[in-house]
C-alpha cells in the first residue's frame, strides 16, 4: 500500500456518503495508521451533491484541506456523472468506483478515463434494496472500496459496520448492512 | 496510555470537559460549536458527569449563568462560537474582571454579515482584548490537550482567569482525525479537584462581587489584571511540563517547526499550520531554509519569546484568518510586528489574509507565500505589505 492514500467521495445528501467515509476511516485506524474523514460542508439537504474525503497514511496527517489529487474516486450516485466532472485532479493511476447498473466499459468511456486509471462498477443501489430494503448505497460501497483499495480486509469492514451501526439500529438492519458490505465486496465489475 | 481513536475536534473538546467534570455548564447552541455541548449533554444525561446543565435563551445568558455559577464556587465550562461570542462580549469582560476560572471551548467561526457558518478567527479576535487567556489548536489532539490543560491554568491559584480554547470551525471541529486520549483516571488526577476562592455560597462569610469602583481604584484593579497576565506564560509552561509526563506530548507557548536555522518563516495559527508544515517539508527537501512558528498561547501574547524565535530570519510572513478593518493589518501580524519591533536587526515582514469564512487554505497558498519570502530575502523588495490570498478575482 502507498504510504498516503487519498479518497474523494461524490454522493447526494441522504445516501450515507459521509457515514461511509467515517466508517472507512475508523476501520483503517487498525495498524496504527493516521486517518481523516471530512465532508465538504454546504447547504445540507437531501439530494444535493456533496463531497467527502479520506486521507489514510502511515505518517502523521497534517494537511487540513480538501483532497485535490485522489487515488480513489467513489461515486455513490451515478447521476452525478452528468452533473460534475468526477475525474478532476485524479491521479494517473486512480481508480474510479461507481455505483451503477451500467457496464464498466460504458462508464470508462463516459469518464474518458486514462488507460492507466481503473474503472470499477457495482450495482450498490440494487444490493441495498435487496439487503436493507432501502436505496442506501453506502454499505455496499464500503464493501467495494474495501476490495478495490486493499486498505482493509473484508472482516475489518464488516466489524466496523457492526460497531458503527450497532449504536443506532436494530439487529435486522445491522444484519442487512453487513450482508450489503459483503455483496458490495463480491459483486465488483472492472472494465 | 490509551489507544488511538478517530474522532472530531468537537468530540475531543467534549471528552476533555467530561474528564474535567464541571459543576455547572451554562450553554446555548451555535454552529459549529453546537456539537460540543450536544455531546456533553449526553454525558450529563448518562450520569457520566455530575454537571448541572443550564440551558439558557441566549449566549449572553449562557455566559451570565457561567459567571453566576463560578462566583458561587463551582468549576464551570461552556462552548460557543461566532455570533454567540459576539453576544456574550459584555459578559466576557465581567468573567475576566471578576477573575473567574471559566473554561470555554470555541469552534472558531466567521462573523456575520454576510451570514457564514464556516471557520475563521474573527470571533476569537473579537474577544482578543477581553482579558481572557486564549489558546488556538491545530487539530483534535491539540484541542483535547489544550482543553484539559485549560482547567489547570484557569484554576491556578496565581492566575484565576477565564480561558478560551479554539479550534477551526468545521475544518477541525467536524473532521474525523486520529488522536489519543489521556485515560480518565490520569486525566482526572491531572486536572485535580476544584478549589473555590471566596465562593458566594459560603454564606457564613458573606462577600460582594462586582462592586462599583470608580476613579479611586479602577486603574489599580486593571494593573492587577495586567500583572496576572504576565504570570500566565510561566504557568502555561509549568502545566505543559506536567502534561508531558502523563501524555508524552510536549507543548510550549508556541510551536517552532524547522525554525532554528530558517532564513524565512511563516507565522500561522490552527489548522492551516499543519498544511503549511507539509509544504515546508517539500521546500526544505529542495534546500530552502524555511520554517514555521505556530502560536498556541495567543493571549497573553508571548512577545519576548516570539521575538527571540523569529529575529534571526530575513523575511517573515504572518498569515491572518481574520482582518481588522481600518487597522491596516491583520491582528496576528500586528502582534508579531510588536514582538520584533524592539530589535535593531529584524526581518522584513509581510501579511497575508487567508481563509476567511472557511475559504480553503490550500498548499498552493503556502507555496505562493514562501516563493515571495524567498524573493524578499534575496532582494529586499516588498510589493505590498498586506495582501488577501486565495481570493476569486
């Protein structure tokens, strides 16, 4: 793993994107790493585009500004691909992780991704509907990011989702989220 | 030693308050500090602290409740920001004038109008001359550590003054970062028992607070306050040395980063200091002798120590996250200039106003400033002393 990993999340208010960034940061704490998770605060309303960021490093994290050159770009809502340029500033070896039913090759063409950049898709909204009963794509996206980034193991991710969601939700919802993380990890397509 | 956790700056402040276990908190919510009291009130509700919460109808009343509880003889803490501090302004002077050891966490935020909820230092600078002790924190860790130390400093028998502990609104108040707590038992032992001085509730020994003092003694009272302020740096260092023993973390009046052999330097507070340190490392790798000074204790301002730390530099840039309208330069610039004025040989100084209302402070702003300092150190030419950076043209 690179010594400093920077992630940019694109989502819409109400999809749990900020929570996903927080859960990922928490899971990455293991092994003594430094982590950051922070959203870009604007008018917080359901459906509005938002960004959140992670930094994960073996060294002390001192930067206190948005990530400009992410190594991973996570798009939690594919309708954002028509609204904003999610590739802005992405590293040449960045991976784009997009929640969509579409084929990764189609997404690659739309993003105009460089040959050195990876494009990965997962149908997180469908997984969420089937496991949680709501189109909350954050849990499956955590699973997909876990797999693509290699930052943590699936077991780490599952444990952290249990811990983070356990405070607020019933066992049924926690089980649904755990299943969602596992399926997000498993049902990854790359092209 | 407790393990590393990932938490927000606001939670760090709230946890320090939980360890200190105040007798009373008078509070009124305001973004971005609301979260501090929201978390703290859950500790109250769960009986993790013995604190009596007084939820008031305004910040003026919140500080008034803190003052009343403090003169009654209790340990008192609160949190606020921006308009809240502006509204308490009158009471801030009363808290310090009555020599009350109230501790206030602040998620520093811009002032209205125009309405803006984001991080800058306008609120802290607005209370600059209120007779409080001020600390500014770079991150959640420093927020926690400063808050814990604040109780010791405020309640020190040679001091007995209110203390403000600031961190940057949203930038660090709401970001999750890695930090390490001091475990509860160690933290409680460090903060110690509260000792009341002349409490009003000691009804067998009646006292009066806030009497009228006119031309006869007011000036003597103010001089006494100034004398106490002069003792603060010594106590701050004493408490920091003790804190280092329990935490392993070392604090001074300010932080010097790669400054000893620096030819040029930046002075910048709070979260922007971290970003600047990373940029300094890249310049150092290229052989540029650049360093940083990050103020921690802002009031009383350690003029002598800071002058000594910076006087050898050829050029210094002071970055202000607030402006004094009509005062020509930013508040921190004015202070650092004062610190250096007395030296015959002193650096050429420039002032950058950055990050107002939460405008991102990006590495390129530090690079821009360092490049200008390199040029000034070389040819001594200053294009303008004060400049707004990161502004949309």
